[in-house]
C-alpha cells in the first residue's frame, strides 16, 4: 500500500524552531471562503481506485489459474493445424499426378486381306475386325491414307495402310485396291472402196472403263493394214485399260471393187508448143520409171542449167514442200494407235533430164521405220507428187 504523507503549510510549522530561525513574515494569504461539506477527498478516491484495480487483477489471476491449461491446449492445436497445412502444401507441390489408367483393349482379330475395287465405296469396320461382336460397346473408327483418297474412294490400284482405333487405342491393317474389270468396247464395221486406206480408229465406236481413263487399242490380226483386195475380212480389235484388263471384239472390213467409171471422151489435147529455138540444156524428158517429179522447174519443155539445182531459189521451194508434207504426215500418225516408236526420214533428190545435161526438178521421198523392232522394219515408203498426193511403194500401217 502506498501511504500518502501529510501536507503542511509554512504557517503550520511548530513554534519551537530548532534552528532559531525567525520565520519570514508572509503576507497574509487571502483565503477563499469555506465551501460546503461536499468537498471530494482525493486521497480516498485514489485509494478506492487502487483497491478496485487490485481486486480486478486478483480476479483475472484467479481465472487464469483455472483456464491456463485450456489456453495452452488451444495454442497447441492452432500450431498443429498450421504445421499440417504447410506439410500438405509441400506434399501437393511435389506429388506427381498419376493419370487414371485407360482400360487396355484386347487386340482384335484383324483381317489383312480386305480387297475393294477402284471407285468402290470404302468398307466398314466389320470387314477388318473378324470378332467385331466383342467390341459392340466400344467406339470404333477407321482412318485411311487421306492423300490417296479421291472423293472418299481409291482411284488407283495398290496396297494402302489403314489405322483401326478402338477407344483411342490404334491397331494397323491394310486394304488392297484392285481392278479386275475389263473395259466395255463397242466396235463398228467398216466399208471402203478398193485402193482406199483404213486405220484401227475407224473400227471403234466407243470404249468405257471403270478407271475412267482412256483405253488403248491394238489389232489381233497379223494382216491388219495389208488387206487391199476386194472382199470381206474379220478384224479383231483389242482394247486395254490402264490396269491391263483386256477386251476383244470382232468387226468386219469390207473392201468393195473399185467401179471404173465410164470414160469421158478425152478432148483433143492442145499440142505442146514446140520451142522456137533449140533447148540449150536439152528437153525436160526424164526417166519417169525411176523418178516421181515432186517439184518441176523446167520451162517450155526445156530443162534448165543443172547447176541451178543447188541454188537458193529452187532449194527453198523444195524444202518448203517437204516441210509441209512432214507436218501433214505427223498429224496423220497421231491419229493412229501404233504402239511403236516411229522414225521418219525424208530425202530431196534432183531430177535431171534423159541426157543428163539439164535440171528438170526434184523428187521428195518419205520413209517410216519401226525403230522398236530389231531389224528396223520399213513400214512406209512413198514419193510426193507435184499435186501433193502420195505415190506409195510400201504402206504397212494404212496411211
């Protein structure tokens, strides 16, 4: 307990001053008039407050003495919870996520001998999985080689890889695309007159194939192209598709005898003017059994100087005729399906008159060879006439 000392004023000091010191006379203090008896005693107030605080502290200490084990328990529980949470976070961070195992699908019995034709609809899963009933409740898809597909089907024969997927588990197989369908060939009969030519395309009406590609044609008869006498001949045409399937059809070639027309009276020919002067290099008569005159240069029945056979003036005209005929010949050959390699040769030869002193003109010869054959077979040989027609010596391909 704190004791408060008694407060004294100077005028209350005892008279027996031990130091015999005379007190100073103080001015008389004016005192306020006494108040009523309701004046608060501060000492009592402070004492009361002190007692109250002491009582509160005593109560708190008493309470703490009773509940301190509970407080300690709460603190321990809080610390444990904090530690568990921290460990749980570390464990979660370091823990690897293990995916849920996918149900392993038993390997199906796969058929690797599935075959379809070109342009045929693609087969379903039943064709590839022989035990399809074992997977009735499974999702099954088939993936084809997209690069080889055209409009959801195959256009070319071959063997292609496929992937069968059952519940996202893949199994490989294959599909064989084949073409065993022969083309459909329609032919027609051909009628010509004696001396006329014919070619293999004349017998073709149409040819259709499931590959949607063009057919190639050949003839089975060894004598094709060599029939010239009047009569009827059976011609067997062979059509082949791009995959080697073959169809044969027989047609008839009829060669009618050439009807000789009633001769028209020959008008009296205008006599060839006789040169007023003698031909300097001789007349333009030449050996017609040996030469066919393709380009004539003689004038007025007279041959010209044989040195002119090498002049640019006449050479250019002969070369132009040969070039035009060459282009025409190539066009004619392109219309034929010969299935062989053709080699073309052309020759321009000067023709001299019978005396050999004069130049009459040129003969232009064309020859076609089968360069695919071992003996380099001569197929066609002819001379070009002055009117642009052809005088054949040999014609094995029916030009």
